[in-house]
C-alpha cells in the first residue's frame, strides 16, 4: 500500500520532470567494500560513499540496495524495472555467471548501466564475460567508486 502511494506521488512529480528516480543495485560481497581486497576495491565503505553521492546528486531520488542473493537481485530488478528512470547495476561475481540476472535486465524497461569498480577486462579471463552487458545501456568499469558517479551522470545527462 505504502509502495503504491509512493509510486503515485513519484509518478506525479516525474510527469512534470521534477525528480528522476535512480537506484544502485549491488551484488555479492560488495557489502564488504572497505574491508575486502582494499588493493583492488579501496578502503571506503559503500555506505560512506553513498552519503556523499547523494549530496552530489541532490536533485535526484537516489536509492541503494545490496544483496548477496541472486534471486533477491532479480526480485529488485522486477520491482523497480518498469518505473525507475535508471538502474545502476554492479552484479559483482553474478555478472559473469548469472543467466537469470541477464534475463531480468532484458525483461525490464528501465535503462540499466552495468558498473564495476575494477577494470574487469584487465583481470582474470572469467571476468571478461558479462551476461548483463548485451542488454545494458552501457558499461562503466575501472574507476573505483567513481564508476557509480559516472553512471549516475550518464543516466541524467539524457
Ligand atoms: C566487480 C568485479 C567482479 O568481477 C567481482 O566479482 C566483484 C566486483 C567490480 O566492481 O569490480 O565482486 O563487480
């Protein structure tokens, strides 16, 4: 019910072009940013970065979801994928393995930007394939946490 009311309110504002809704969806192990392999992913937690990102893009309704569970990521894509103005998806390891997440990206209508903090093409061969990229609007990889900021810019500069 609350979700429906929110949708109606946002839909009203969106129809006047007031506020874009963009969500960042992070996949497995990204809840450990700041602690996990800092030489690759840096020393900052995503929660800390997200506070600043929201300030930089205060004109948009920016939200964030993280899950280590493939089905939860698919459910979230279904939930937001016909309403939001953009989805920034770092499916992490599932990028390279999940036909299900790839199919979900294909099924929805919101534009999806695939994001990676590391340059996956300069890493192991198994990170070179993406099940998401063929149906993504674009791919941004290799700029650390700034990959997310670049993805937001790419979605709002349309
Ligand atoms: C990652 C790259 C993936 O290959 C890896 O499995 C991750 C993070 C990145 O943001 O660089 O967990 O998506």
